[in-house]
């Protein structure tokens, strides 16, 4: 028997016993659906982090100096956090040290921010706003383009003016039917004039920026700051990526000297880059991918056992058919191929249904949540290969049992 004939016979058997076949496929369908859905979300996150997030948070050709890293992972992370908690806060003095150490920097920005603010305009209000007090270069360095109006200027900073640039979500909430430019908003007891709006960013982390308000650092320091000279981060952007390493070393040396750190003594500040974020995400992604086989494997093993039991029942119910086929010339390998084709076809059908459901589930997640989704072709190939393997493995014993039936005994079976 040719394999194609075995597949045709298998499809005929599946169609003839539709309900039984549906229950048989269930384990494989669930396993493959979970496999595709998880890979779809993880792959979507991989692309989002690599293509958008790393550059938008830290910027391209950018280093950010912080008191302590915000993206630690691994078993020593807790100890590292405890050590970093003793680091002194960054201050405006550190900004001047960095500025002097990086005179060729294209952009230099610093900021302080706070979450949970409330912004109001007449009867409209928006809670849980991120308020950022930033230097004039902050928006450009952080990749927050202006959609309408203007950004903050040196004049805003020098005079500590109460001007604000607002995110798209805040604009939608407070100004649903009009332009927000040159309109007044209230932050606590303070009145601010809207001078610009940011482009809508959307996505998993862009939505946080859409709910942000940027005001001059001097204004923030005067009205909202916990301290009058502390900053949360200092960022430098270079025009050429090859200059980044040299300026990082220069800034590190200047800050270590200013803080009187001895040779071999650990830095009391930390550099963050897009490469560090990418490296951290790759570790998280690797952990997720390593966990997938164990989680999916349970469902596939159950599915394989179900297929094997159904195939054993099928063999027991078709003993006479097997005997007739052998009596008219069917060889053992023909019977083997037929039953292996049936189990493999069942499993592959389950894999195909699972792929469709997994892709659909990923699309739902992409549409209804900020999590991005992308279906890599290799995941579909892996799912089909897994389905074929489960079918062959679970059908091997029933097929062997069918192929080794004695035709004389089989023909006498009622």
C-alpha cells in the first residue's frame, strides 16, 4: 500500500466516525493551541522589544545614568538591589559633571517624575497620570515626537513657566471635541497652559507615555519635587554610535572621581543602555521558551494516550476487515501503513485545528490587550512536526498489533 492510499483510507475512517474522531483530537488540539498561542505572544514581544521598546525607552546611541538599575534579573538581583539602595541620589551637580565629561553630546537630558497624579479641566479629569519634570531635550531624546504645538524650550526652563506638553490619551479625555493648545489644565492647585501634544504611541508601553504630562524641570522642582536638586536619571545621546563607548568611559571616570571612589571600588551609579534591556528580555524569553515543552508536553502525552486507546479499539473492532485484507493479498506492511496513517492523520488534523485556534487566540490577545502578537513560520512547522510525531508514536503499537493478526483467526472472529 502506498502512503497516499493509507491517508485516504484514514480520512475516510475519520469522516465515518466524526464524533469519536473529535474527542480523539482534543488532547492534541489543546496542546498545539497552547504552544502556538504562547509562541505567538512571546515572538510578538521579542519583535516589539527589539524593534521599538529598547530604542524608545533608552534611545538609540544613548546611555542613561541612574542611581540603581531598574532591569536586574537572576539569582543575585536581590543582593544587587540591596547594595544599590545605598547609592547616593543623582543631583543637579551630577548633571554638570556629566555635561563637562561629555562636551560633544548631541543631546543631554535629565528628569524627575511621579505617578498617580490627577489632571483636571472643568468637569473632565484623568487619574493615574505620570507627571514628568524634564529638561528641554527630554522629549526628543526619549523619542516622544510632538504632534501639535511645540515642545518645551530653554525659556520655559529658565523661567520655570507653567507650560505643559500632554499625551494623546490625556488630550482625548480632557479635550474630546476641541484642540487642547493654549487651553488651561489643573494639576493639583496649579494651573498649566498646554503648549503641545505628543504623538500617540500606543502598544504595551507606549500607552504609559500617552498618559503622561511633561513640564519644565524647574517648574516640577518648585511645585512637585521631594527634593530641590535630585534627579531620577541623566541621559546622553551621541550622533555616532562609535562615540558611545568613549563617552561612557569619560562619564564614568568623571563621576567616580567626583565621588572619590577608590580603584576597584564598585560604582555608586549605574549605566543603562538599550543593549542591557535587550539582554534582560532575551533571558526572560529563554526561560519562557524553556517552560513551553513541559507545559505543552502534558497535554500532548494525554492526547497521544487517547489516540492509542482509540486506535486499539479500532483494531479490535476491525479484526475481520484485517483478516479479509490479508486473505486477498495485503502484506503486513500494508496493514501497518494503514493504521499508522490513520493515527498520524488524526494527530495532524488535531495539530492543524490547534494551529488555527492558537493563531486566533493570539489575534484576540493582540486586539484586546497591549500585548503584541506575531506568528513565526517555524512555530507552525514545529506544531505540525509535533503532531506527526505524536500520531506515529501513539499509533505504532496498535498498527503493529493489527499487522500481526493471523488472517485465519481473524476471519473466524465475529
